[in-house]
C-alpha cells in the first residue's frame, strides 16, 4: 500500500490567533469566525475525497475536523503527534512579550529550524513526529490522506516531505487559518513528494 496524495489542512481562527498570541500546545477554541471558516472550507476539502483522515487532538483542530466529518460523513481519527509546536515558556505570549523577555530569540527561531524556544521543541522535532504519522498511514492505506493540524506543523512537515535543506525551511510562508497544502507522489517509480498547492483556501467574500 502507498499513499499518492496528502492534504494538510490548518484549523480555523482561535482567540489566540485573533489576538496575535502564540498557542503551541495550549488548547484554545475556535472563534465564531473560525467555526464559519471550517464550515465554508469543508466542501472544498471533501472534494479531495480522502480515503483516511486524522486530526490533531487539540480542540481547535478537532472542531475544524468535525466540520469536515459532518459534511462528508468521513470519520476522523485523533493523533497527538499532530499537535502544534510546543513553544515552552513562550506559550500564551505575544510576539512583543517574547521579544521583551528574550531579545532576538524570535528571529533566531524563525531562521533556524533546529532551534527550540526555552522548554519547547524545534521545527525539526515537530516534522519528525508528524512524519511518523504519515509513514504509518502509508503502510496501512492508499489513495489520499487528510491531516487536520496546525500551521507550524504543516510548514515543517511540508519542508521535510519535499526534502528542503534546513537553510531553506524559513523560505516557506505561513499557512492561513483553514487553508491547506496538497502534496502528490511524483510517479509510481519515484516515491518522492511533490508540492502541488500551498496555502490554498476559499476566497474571502465581500
């Protein structure tokens, strides 16, 4: 068995997102806007007709995944390895508060995927635990897999899957709320992943 497509879907907006605060493993809920984002994106995600679907166990991802499950009738399995980057002492803080407490550290973290916030984990570590999930799915399923997760994890996992050198990881931009990434196998002979869509989403109305 082997997967030929991965869809990596970020959760909808949370109160922490709206306030510009770092969440990490903090279990924040979706705002009303975030819930509406999930409902609007669910039909687009369903068009990928995933053969298997897994969500982070944090509530913001679970609630987003539930919108897809309700629309499509597809069951979602939870896996804590799809949680966002653990940000240690930075969790719950704003960027300005991090800069005040750890001058220059935010820039280091953004530039170096091997560097971890105090008490937290690096992007490389996040990518490795997410890769475990993908590899297990590959051994058990074929076709398309949907992972409902978090922006930092999705960016790190994407970089890992397409084989970007570590110094190029910071070149990938962020993933907006309820936007997604699509990766496909290059061919039957070449099992490397190819990036087909990045930060794709539903156009904003109005």
